[in-house]
């Protein structure tokens, strides 16, 4: 086979990745071209219509996929395995969130993007009162245990406030000026129009564990959700084929609807560079090093395997919407046990916020420098701790990290209005931190599998068939099969939980 044939074979094998990258380039080109014509709101709507429909189709399948995959995955494991995977995954997510916050703080202290910058030029006003920190964590606990699983598919619990407008006098340069302030007069438990992914994961995990506990009686229940997962994944494969068109449409609309790009970068270029450099350090330095230490393999093939996941994340600014493609990349390309990915990937998309932690911490330090607030070691540690804790409660929606910044400013005693300066570059930084979130989340699946595979009962891949006509990885031609139809030797990439005694007994008999 010549070099040209090899290149064509590589392009054919990675056709979706290549076309998605092409879609990104086309989206930027169309966006800047349309932007020069000063498009109206209606024109922007139609420009992004293909992308909007693409998002709606993906969102339609996320909740069914999470419920079916978590139940099917946990039903095949014992409670000990489930507990170990849960603990390892949660510990990893908390650690990486803290690492992100620490990286953001260190880079902001070194580069000092807020020194010498004037806090002016943004006329945007906050029209709501930011949530109190204690209410955020109270809502997190409430959403862990939803009182109605059906309602959790489209709503999550959120504390609401009764707001009153109060007129107060302020003295400026000896002149008394009346100003309106919004204050909280009361609170109540309400709901927000967003799926309670965390509650659905916990509820589905309980159903899965119970299914495995009742053994034979739960087999039909588990088989249903296993079948449902395969059906949903097939539908998602059809939808994913339209990714290049959806990505191009979404990026084109974003670029075409953005005002004063050059002015925004002129004023906030150093701040944006601080955040971007911090994201690159974690994504392209720390993650590859960690992957090499975990697997003893070079990390670039791993990063390339999740390129399509990152393209979807860049276009949609959401980790949750990238869940289907993440499952496909981790299971089919990286050969990670689906019993691990079907639980770890949704949980990571809900709690894994390394990139967001970088952004939040760096932004808080930037605004402290901007307002000439002392950034001593105590304040930096406080920012890291608050960011790590708050990151666990960030919903998987666009712009949620900026809302968290406003909340932390209140906790740090800074005026929340200083954050209005950040809205101008939110469209870009939101997408870039989503990429880091996805890369770190993917590494979490690899690390969790490596740490827990010894606790997993042996289970061959569902797609593997040892019939005479099968020509896959376990065929006679590839790995050798005995006369009875059993494999002589199972390749490493096909072993799920091979360190346990059950597998050793099987291989010994063979």
C-alpha cells in the first residue's frame, strides 16, 4: 500500500473528525463574513437554525441515555465495585477541580492581568441578585435526592428569592445621590427549567444496584435497559453524522452576533491570555503527563481520539451534550469497560469542572487586582477553596461559571457589578474552558478504569461473538479458538476485570 493509499485510509477511518474540523473552519469563515453585513436578529436565527435543531436532537436523547446506561452498567456489578468506582471518580473530580483553581490563581498572580486596567467600558447591569453560597449547596443536596424522578428529567430544585427594590442615599464628592438597590426579603424552594442530571444518576444507580441484588428476578429489568442503551446509541450515531453541519451553524451564529471583537481583546487581552494559558497548561501538559504515567502509552493518540468530543463541546459550550460522543470515543476507541464509562461519564459531566475552576479562580484574582484589593496568601487560599467547593454545584449550562464568579465576589466582599466587564469575552472563554473540562473528564474515565478494573467481574465485550463466521478480534484467525469454541488467549484490550479470581479459574480450565 502506497503513502497515498495510507493517507486515504486514515482520512476514511477518521472522516467524522476531519469533516467536523472542516465545519469549524467553515463556521468561522461564514460568521466573519456575515458579521460584516450587520445581520438582524432574524437573520442570525436562521443562520443558526441547523445548529439549534442539532442541539435539540442531542438534548432529546441525553436523559434517556443517562438513565438506561447507568442502570445497565451498575446492574452488572456488585455493590463493592459500584462503591469503589464512585469513590475513585468523585475523589478524582474534587482533586482536578482544586488543581484547576490552584493553576488559575497561580497564573493570575504571576501575570497580574488586572494591574493597571481601568474598570470601565461596560454598561451592562446585573438584573438579578446572585444566589447565596449556602443556598447553592443546599440545592446541591436536594438535587442529589429528587422527590420525583419524572420531574427530575426536566426540572431541578433551585432556591428562589423575593426581591425588593430599596432606595438608598449615597454620598459622592460631597453630593448625596439616591440609588436603587435590590435586596432579598425572603426565599422559597422553587425549580429551574433544566434536567436534574445528578439526581437522575443517583436514582438510576440505586435501580441498577437493586437489579443486581435480586439476581434472577432482576435479569429481565436489566436486559430491558441494556437493550434500550443499544437502541439509543444507534439513534445517536445517526444524529452524530450531522455534527459538521451543526457545528458550522452554531459557530457561524456566535461569530456573526458578536460585537466589537477587536475592542474586547484590546481591553481584556492580557486577562484572556492568562485564562487561555492556564487552560493549555492543564490540557496539553498535565493531562498528557498523567495519561502517560497511567497507561505507559504516548498521549497524543488519546487526545486525537476525543477530537470530535471537543468539537461538539466547543460548538455547544456544554459537557452534557457531549456525553454520547464521549461514550463512543472511550468505549470503542480507548477500550474502556462500558460498566465504568456509563457511570463515570455522566457523573463527570455533572461534577467535573477543572476548566471552569481555572476560569473562576483566575477571574476572581483578576477582579481583585482590578479593584486594588489585597491579594495575599490568605485570600488566594480562600479563592481556591471557594472555587473548588462551588465548582461541584455548577450546572452544565452555558455561562454558569460566570454566575459562579458573581457569587464568589459577594463572598469575597467585592461588588458584583465588577463582573459585568467579563460579559464581552464570555462567548469565547466559555467554549475554551469546556474543552478543558472534557479532556480532564475523559482522563478521569481512563484513571477510574485503571484503578477499579481488578474489582470488576470478568465480562466479555457484548459485541464479541465466537461463532465460526465471526472475523472480529476474537476470531480463530486473530487470537485462536479451541475446538469447543472457547478462546485460547484473550487479548489485553478485550479483558474486562481480568484480575479477579473468576477469570483466573476460567483461563486455567481452558
